[in-house]
C-alpha cells in the first residue's frame, strides 16, 4: 500500500513538473529532488509492503513513507484546487491581465505550499536514511511483480501446521460425496495416460483434508503402490520438494535414500524421479500450489505413461488449478463448495456439544455465530472448539462470545489462526491488486455488488494501470477476475450473463480486509455502531444518518465518499449541511449517492473541481443544473434510475467524460416486458471524444444531427438508443460503421410497429458482444451472422418471416439468444452441429409458433430453455431429450395441448423426454405475480428460477 501511495504521488509530481505550472524560483529543484528520493524507495517498498506484518520496525518505516506520501499528495491536490481557475484557458488581452492578477493574488499561497513541500522533502530524506539499514537488516531484495518473500518460509510452515491441526479435528461432515467422486475419478480407466485432478477453493474450505482422506482411502492405496505427498506452499523451493518426493517414493518400497541424492542438482533429481516412475502406476499429491510458475517447474518431473497414473493438486487460485488440469497432462478441476446450512449445523453441534443436539436456549445465539462462518469448515471448527469449553447453562458467556466474534478475531488464539490462514491470500496478492481489494472494505456487510460497478470506482480512484490496446475497464476486469480466481471474491447470484452476476465477500474474508484497511489507514467506515471519525480519512464510507455523527469530523482530506441509501438518510438540504459543517470536501474524487432521498441536485457538488466519479443512481433527482459544466475533471456520471430526462448543453464542457449511464426502468404490471426510459442529450454529443459508455439516449430529440454526431465517438464501447424512427436508419448505420470498438449496442424503435431500418451496415463492429434490437425488421440483417464475437442477441418486435436460426447457428461465441415477439412463422429447427456454445434460449410471445425441432448434436451446452406465451406450441420441442446439459426448462402461460402432453398419466405423454432435466417449471402466471418481471427485462434477461416456484 505504501508503494501505491508513492506511485500516485510520483504521477502528481510529474504533472507538476511537466505541466504549464508556474513554480517559484528554486522550488522546481526541490520538487525534482523529492521525486528522485521517492523513485529510489519505490522498488524496495513493493517487497516491504509484503513483509511488514512480520517485522515491527519495517512496519513503522512503511507507515512513515505512506503518511508522508499522503501528506504530500494533500498539498499538491490543494494546490491544483486552489489554482484551478488560473489553468482554465483565457485568450486575448483580458486573459493575460487575469493571469497576471491571479499570480499576484496567489503569491502568498504559493510560498506557503512551497514551504510545506520542503518540509515533506525533509521528512522523506530522514525516512530514506533508514532505508539501507532496513534493507540490510531484513535482507530484502526487490522482486518485480511479486509480493511474496522467501523470508516468510518458516512462518508459513507454522501456519500450515496450525491449519492441519485444526482440520485433523474436523469430523468430516459433508465430505463423503466429494470424497467418493474423487475416488471414482482416480480409480477409473486403469490403463490410461497420466491425468490431473485439481481441487480448488478459498482457504479453510478443507481442500487438504478432503484430498488426504482420498489419499489414505484403502482402495486408492491398493491401486497406487507408489505414492508421494508434498506441500508446495508460497515458499517454493523446487530442489527440496524433489528430494522429498524421492524420499517418500523410496520409503514406500522400503529402500534407503542414497546419500548423493541430497547433493544432486535439480535436473538430476528430476531424471531420478522419471526413471523410477516411468513404468509404474503412481499417485502424487501437490498440496497448496500457489502459482502457475511452480507447476511449470514441477510438471516435467512426472513421466507420461499409460498405466493410469494420477496427480492431485490443491490450490486457492482458479487459474493455477485450471493450468494443472488442462496443460501437459489433462484432467479436470474440482471446485470445492462451502458446507450447506444443514452440514454446517451438524458440524457445529458435533464439535460444540460433543455429538449432542444444541440446547434450545442456545439455538438463536448459535445460529447467529454460525451464520458468520458462512459454511467455512475451518472457521466452524475453530469457533466450536472455543464454545465447547463454555458452560451451556451460562447464556451470558455465549452472548459475550457472540459480541466478541462480531468484533473480530483477536480475542482468541484459535480464531487468530483462522485469520492467519485467510490472510495468506491477501499477502500473496500482486501489489497492484492490494488497493483494489482493500477498497472492498468500504461496503457494508453482505453487500452484493456487480463487477463493473466496482471496476468503475477503481478507475476513478486511479487504481487501474493502463495497458496497451485495452481500455481501463478491460484492465479492471482482469483485476476483478484475478481476485475471483484467488477465491477472495465469491459469486452471490450466478447468471449465464456475466454482466448480471452479483458478488460478495465471505464474512471472514471481509474481517481480514477491514483489519488491513484499518492498519494501513486506507478507509474509514462510519455507521450506527461506529459513528465517530477517529482521524482524518481519505476514503470514507457512511451508512448512518447525519444526525448520528459524533465528535469533530474533518473531511478536508477525503477523496472518496460512499453514502449508502438504505441507512443513510441524507437529504438535499442536509447534503449541503454536510459540506458546510465538515469541510468543503474540495479534494473529493469519488461521490456515490446511490439510493439517497435526494429530490434535487445539490448545488454544492458542482464546486468539487477534482470530482471524477458521480453517481446519483436510485435518487429522485429530476434535472441537472447548468453548473454541471464546472466539474471539468468528471469522467463518469451515473444517472440510472433517476428522474432525469435531459442532459443540459453544459455537459459538453466535460471533455474528460467517458461514461454516461442514464436509464429509468418502468415496472409496468400490465406489460409483458419491462419498459425503460432514456434521456435527451445535446445533438453535438459527438464532441465528447473520450466517451466510451453512452446509454440510453433518445433519438427523437436530436434527430439526424444526433445520429451523425454519434459517428464521432470513436472510443465508444457501449451505446443505447431508443425512440428510433425509420428516417434515422441511414445516418445511424453510417455512424455504427465508424464505431470499431463497440462492444454493446441497444437499438429500440419508437413503437412496436415502427420499422427499425438497420439493414444497411456493410462493415459492422467486429468486437460487438451484446446486440439488442427492438423494432420491426421482417428480415434478419445480413450483417448479424457475421458478428463472430457476439455473446448475446435479443430480438424484440422483429416480426421475422423466415427461420432466423439457420443464419445464426454458426455464430461461434453466442451464449444467449432471446426472441420476444420476434418470429411470426410456425416452425423453427435447430440443425445438428448448430449453436455449439449456446447456454440460454428463450421464446416469448411467439403467437404463431407451433413446432420447435432440435436435431441431435445441436446446442450441446444449452443450460436453460424458456417458453412463455407461445400458446399455439403443440408440444415440448422435439429433441429436447438430446440436450444433456439442460438444467432448467421453464414453461409459462402455454396452451392446453402442450400442458396435457406433460401429464404423466397421459398416453402420449412427453414427460419421459424431459425427465433428465433437474428443474422443470410449469407456471400459469398472473400478471401481478411478483418477481417474474425480471425474466422479461430486455437488458438483463437473467431469469431467476426461484421466481417461478
């Protein structure tokens, strides 16, 4: 984290030196000197950040560097804010006159800032003088791109012993099913090539315990007489690991270990292993593998043969597990899941009450405690081990433990061990990801978030580093996916459509990130339980009312202010009070007001010169002031689900703006589909050259000029337009051809009968992944089947006369295909070999459709099939029995003929054709049935099967 703070400061110093900023005589040299001092520290800091927890002196030194960097950044940001007016372009005589007057007026402030920076320079020099001493003392050498250190080897070894001791006590609740699955995989195909099974999941899930049970299983020992188990860990030493493998293999056949083994080089050791295992059936376990590099160094020590040999791997990191099971040998990945509620309760009771049931008077307390463990066996064992020592008749002792457990881990040695084990995943993060992960500490407990919501906040904070030929959002997605791969972020609500998955932090992982955030003074959370701001904050999260604030709050250093609407009742009036009472928040970069009871746009916001990100999503704000143009540094503006209907012309002054999201969902109970409403935008919106995300806008206001203007937005990735008319078609098509980076395109006609004139796109954007077309087409545009990157296609009101499936079935990446009043024909056929990657297929309101045929070999990966309001459809699609991966079949508001054929008692019943499908829903929906609207949302299309039960 100190390394990140220094990096941000260096960027500002570079801007100060390179920009058109008038510095006092001699002061430029001071800035150059400070920059050089910080540059010399940066590489060392990257490693020091990773090991500071193990050395108190280094921890203090890192904190001093971080604090000095923050103070210097405050000074520079205050400078840019103070002199922002001067940097605005003014021309002519009056412009020169203004600059002279402004320079004289601000001379005193310039001297003050120069003095403050000299003081920082002196502090940094003093801190730097201790640099070499700490480097020598700790023997720390910088390693590019790594946050690990071999200096942690002994500590990690102890942690692994702690984990093993805890899991040895686990009475193996919930292990039998995965154990049998792994045993079955190991024992099948007695004559086959070497294969790998990789067990993956977050720390504390019991991966090691599960694999150990499989390894010790009698039938496995009988099949594999040559076996070895090695723990790889973060402190990877390939030579020692190879020696351990040889030791175990030779001991397994009661042979002595040759003395020369301990002096051989790595290549010779590998050759010895290959020679020994070459013609044998062997089983090798690589426990706790942390990197693909470690696997690459180890894998060629194991010979390929056709004797049915196996390798088993455990890892916390999905990328590592995937590499082992797909590279070199082949095999499969086994994601280990958390315990179910029932399994968690059984384990808890078995350990806490020694196999007896929980006393009635302790059930509520026990359930509260267990809920925080979130199915993590390691945590359940640790907690139950503590509670097993409590007197079950003294409820006060249990209440005290519940409160202390909610407060954190540090009140009990066993819980500290859990914390240490989970903390390893944070320590192993590349330094670039640590700030991103710590940012998640700002969200309330059990907060569910979407991927791109978080990524945009990271971008606004400056956490995302630019990469060649990639947008910041795309780089941010790499960062986010890496945190998921490392099991630090978990999926809360799964969906085939990646854009609409919800994610969450495990409660215990959140405890880790909260503690790390507190230790590093990264973020401060103000809530009803903690309403006092203890020290100046840089990133501030508020989930309580303004009235609950206590003590002297100073917001002068705040860069981030997240206000959570559920508990934070800040109105437009008290919002201004917040600014006046607690400082002007002049350095604020990120302001998120989602869901607040704001009915007007707070004017004080327009004075936030440094603001980069502003979200008013879910508020009742109905208009933006003309002074919005003052926010010259604004990059992202989120107005989703507000009442704003028009963006003022002054929006064009925000030249750094690259995201504008403005969309109001209208949940019309009387409609079959969710309606949504875009905003009017200036017809010259194309002047915002940096725009990457624009949606949803109304075409009816700007007309042809607006359509032509869109072609200037060469960086656009997302575009949504509604209220299109036929006359807009030619200009719109011409503009779309110029948007070569476009990833998502939404086009909606003014009304259902309006022709969507988009046939004449000769060179469509080849990066397009999501296409939603709502309007009369009659013929599928010829350019659509050429979209090789397309993942989602939604057609609504299209009135297609010919079977579109024939044209679309060769699309190689299509995963979701949704028809809503899109096809007027009577029959559809999916040919053999078609739609090789399709996962969701849905037909809504195809009133003339009578028959759907699926040939064998079509749609091999289809998971969901939705049929709704296709009342003439006579039977379940023919060939549905061939869809081996189908797990959800929803039949909603269908005709009596089809329903009668699904009756098990019917002579010509189709039930046998769908009996392989785990979830079959037959629903006669009434229009006021709650929840079903989500299924028909044209932008989400994320059916929640729970809504149909």
